[in-house]
């Protein structure tokens, strides 16, 4: 087992990793930018190293400073958390060169699943269902138009190096193609330094359902069941739950088997997530694989009573997994509490938290790094907390979440709490009748 883990991340996920490491008897090193000097992850780590100014390119994305911090503190492993360098194969490679264990998959596995075209080809070879589309990169506009005719409109073009909805355009008819093609290429080039595009059939009103998997260093892969992630805005998830209200036992077995096949196809090492689009007929299609811990991992932890960060660390240390699959024993819902003004198009709301009261009670969990007096910096993601509720049934879980949201008070900045309160009362949400476009027509009303 590792003696000391450096956490190459910030905020809530860094604090979450510190807690598990402490329970495992592992020392921790926090890194922080000058903007994060007062964050709780800095306070609770055994050691803390400042790695630069607020800009993430000069701090959390600065590999040389991270490696220097690991070297001076004698860390023997690095946990990347999520975001930043968590899916950066070059970073994982550099860790290996320094003799420091990267707590995650190998560089080759990250590269295979990080490029969407390579990932899709790998999944097709493994027998995992994929959305009909181009077998590789589109070479030019005319080829793309011909393929769209072949597949049938609507189609979606996506950046091969993309994520978070960037470089992605839905095209409903041929007359829209050229302008969307140009915009997607420019956006992709600006965001990822790569303007490569590929095309898929656009699945109308799909569900976004993902499967948690774990694989060890000895070729064994298991699944830990699904999460429903369809409540999202601009391709960013806001609410996740497990089990999915759309799931059937038969579909769970099929998707679970496909997810294990996906992991086995690349000899996956670590904890990861296989994401799917599921149409209204319950046909499912591989979308992508995230080779890291997910923001929404607590949802799975709550329904199977299993610490996924601990599982990551054990796998990285060479401990074999049991190989058994896990199934939900409870129902859990996670609401992401972001510092955003939901009455003004979810615009960011950084600033000082004057007062904070988090929800408590049986089956209520709050993962956060903020406190009363904390100043939310404007430089990073706007998520400040995750509120997770667990109960025997989905109906009980929603009722508990309503109560918990009423108790969750943040003063000084705007948050997404009013949105979550309204969503929990929505009859279609309560009935499980929603898809990824559900929020397109969701009216927040007056402030």
C-alpha cells in the first residue's frame, strides 16, 4: 500500500480523497493555487504545497510544478481526481517515469478511450452497440453530406477530441450542414487544438445512462450497476440517480455485460464509467468512456455501500478485485449545488459565502469544501457542493431530497438550490418521464 498520496486536484474531490486516505492510514499532500489557500482540502491534508497563481494552466494543469511537489514531499502515488489532468495520458506517463504511481488506468488505456473514434472502433470490435455513423474522421464537407444522406437526418457532428458539448452540432436537414460544419470545426480547434470531426445518427429524446465499472491489474472486470444522468443543461449534468427509473432487470443485465466487455477489451485498470444513450425503445448505444472517478460517484456508493475511492487506491496498489457485480439495494439521488444564478440563465455567482447551513439527517450526505466566510473564486468550476439523499424507494428519496433542499441554506451567493426544489416537485420528473432535452422547456419562473 502507498505511504503518501499527492492529490492533483482541488476543492470537494480533493477533500473526498483525503478522507478515504486517512481511513486507510495513508498520508496526503494537497496542492493549491493562491486562490485556494483557504480551501478545506488544504486545511485537512497532512501537507500542502502552493503550486502557482489562480490560473489553472499555471497551477493545477502545470505538470512540472505538480511533479516537483510530489518529489519534495516524497509522495509515492498521485490521485488526479476528476477534471484537470485526470484523463491526460501524458501526465500518467510522466508519473511512471518519475516512479510515482498514477491512481488510474494506464496511459495506453486513457489514449484509447480518450479519442472518440478509436474508442468507438474498439467498442464495435468488442461487440458493444454503437450509434450508426462514420467509421472514422470526416475528411471534407462533401463526404460528410453524403454520409448524412446515407445515415438519415437528423445527424450530430462531434469533435473527436471533444467533451462538455464543445464542437458538437445537431443538423436536421442538408441546408443547415455547411454553417454547422464550419462552426463545429472552429469551436473544436479553439477548445482542443484539434478540428477533427466525426458523425453519428442523432438519437431523439434519449436517456443518458452510465455504468460504473472496476478492473484490476489481472484482467478481471466487474460492473457496479447504473446511474441515470439525463437531467442536464448544455451537456452538463445537474442531477444523477441510481437506479434509473427507466431501467428493467433485462436491460440492466445487457448493459452490464456490454460494460464489462468494454473494460475487458482494453484490459481496463481502475474505476471508470461507460456512458450510453438509450432510446425510448430501450436500445442502448455506447457514447464514451470516462477513465476516471466521476463527480456523481457518491450515488453508486450510497446504493451499494462501497467506497469507490478506496477501490481505486487498492486497484492501483495491485490488490485484486472480487470480480462480482454489484446491484442497487437502495435508491439515491444527487443534486449538484453550483454557485450559479438560475433565474438569469445559470450565470456564475462567485463571491463570499456569508452564511452556510448544510442539510443533515438519516440518509443525507453532503460533499463540499466550502464554509461560512469562504470566498468562491471565479477561476474554476462553479460546483460548491453535492447533496446526496438515500432511501428505500425513489418516491421516498425525492421526498427526502425536498426536505434536505429546504434545509440547505447558502447566503451571499446565488446557487442552483431553487432549481432543484422546483425539479423535485415536477410531475414528469417524479414519474420518471424525462430525457436529456428535458430542461430545454423547463421554466424556472420568477425569482
